[in-house]
């Protein structure tokens, strides 16, 4: 029932209110759920990165989240839950493996940290370039 109310409020608050849904209550519950999920995500992020970065962690999480979804097979215009799950699993594996690989191969674990960021930004750049290329191809 709550999911249906959230969907109705998300689509049109006025129609949801007219149909008897308490819009303010539904929005409040949605914000509480999203806050709890964001806090849980921040704890997982803390576990992976090893530092708690309060002031700009939202910027880092956003980039890594976008890259994870794109690695999972999503496109710029369409994504599914399965794309997100597959991408998070693959990207999390990269987060665990890259510092270890940097330590074993080069003897410098910091190289793995740089590789994480490079890969995240690289995946986003490639996805945007492919999207632009496909848009031009369709327009021609």
C-alpha cells in the first residue's frame, strides 16, 4: 500500500491528494526511508574506502554510483534494478581487488586507489561518448 501511495504522490501530488492519500505523510515516510538507506550506503562506502569524509562524500558516492550502474549495463537513458545490482557487485569487486593488485604488482597500494577513481571517471566518459555517438548516428 505504501509503495502505491509513493508512486501516486511521485506521479502527481494533486491527484494523489484528491484520491485520499495523505501526501505530506507519504512524502515524510519516503524521506525517512531514503535517509536510512543513504546512511546505510555511507556505512558501506566507509567500509570500502576506509575514511569517513563528511563534507564531500556525497560527491564521491555519486560518481561511483553512476559508474557502477553504467558498468552493470545501463545506458544514459535507461536503467533497471538488475543493471544496478550487477554494476554494484562488479564495482565492489574492483574496490576490493584494486588496492591489493597495486600492492602485489607494484608494491604501492595507493596505485589501486588512483585506479579506482580513474576507472570510475573513465567509465562515465566512455558512456557519455557512446551516447553522443549513438545520438548523432540516429540523427543522420
